[in-house]
């Protein structure tokens, strides 16, 4: 009785031998194989009975078939995944203004890459990485990738106290007290008009209580007020 070999194995149809696992450097990706296929250049297997070959990892290569391992690239050369040869690193001595330099390693070539586009108030200086510096009156955004006007991180309903603001330090924010508001970042809160009130951290004022004739809204401003009888 014949036995169909599973994937990763083979049997010699002439000798009718038992199924044998594919050797290292070879594979069988379907059942009933009479021989295993050798891994192609740029790939390998490092154990027997494999159903597929693995690509050489970045920084390694092989230009031969049936390999059990990939060789490391020599210094001054690089290779991507699945490579059959290493490539000499590009000689870069400097990059242009507003570019950052990435040195060559065994896994990638040397390169100059453009720094992010600077927003108003932002300038980039060339170093081994793009370094951002903010102009006077600007500070870093929370992500640290661009600059924003000092105090703009304050939310509506709060205000900022002008003081020290630079690339890494923004103005301090504080909530607007009751009876005042800000609809956008500002250096001071605006008082509610007569007949209107607000709670702390307000972004707008609301009308005080509407009192009937003979009464008035006492306490209007920091709250909606209560109707109090007028004195005769």
C-alpha cells in the first residue's frame, strides 16, 4: 500500500522508501512529492521538514541555492530582505540645509531626508536629526513636531498669564472665574454684560433669571440670580 507523503517530506518512487523529511536548504509545499525543491538564492531553511523557505533578513544575503543560512554583509555594504548580494553604501559627506542625514547600516543605505515643512514661527536646524526651534512668540505643539503661538494651548474658558514663553515653555493657563468667559485663547477673561452671568471656565455668558415686575435678579453675574422684591 502506498503512502502519500505530507508537505515537508518526500519519498523515492523507485525504491518505494518511507517518507523522509526535506533536508535543510530544501522544502516541499505540497503532498505526494518524490523530491524536495532547493531554496532559491536569497532564501534558506535552517531545519528539516520545511514547507517553505524563509527570505534572508535585511543585512544578510545568499547567492546560492539550497542554503541553510544567509551570510552577513561586510562593513560598508547593505542588503534588504531576500537579497542575493550586498550593495556598497553610497558615500555621502553632507546634506543640504533642511535635510537630515541617515548613515548607512547593514540594512539600509545612507541617505539625506527632508525635514518636515516648517509652519509659521518654526525653523529647523540641520543636525544628525531635524531639530525644531520656535521663533519668539511661539512654542512647541504637544506633539513636538511644529510650533504654535504662545498661549494657544489654553482652552476656551481659560486664559494665559503672559510671562516666559519659548520653544519648550508655554504660558500657564488658568480657568476664567465666575462672571467672566473666553471663547478662544486670550490673555484675559471678558466680563459678562449686565443682566448676564457665567460659571467658572465659561466659554459664553447666559441671561440671568427673568424676574416679574416688582422684583429684581439679586446675585446676577456669578450665577443666574434670584428674584428679590424691590423695596418700597
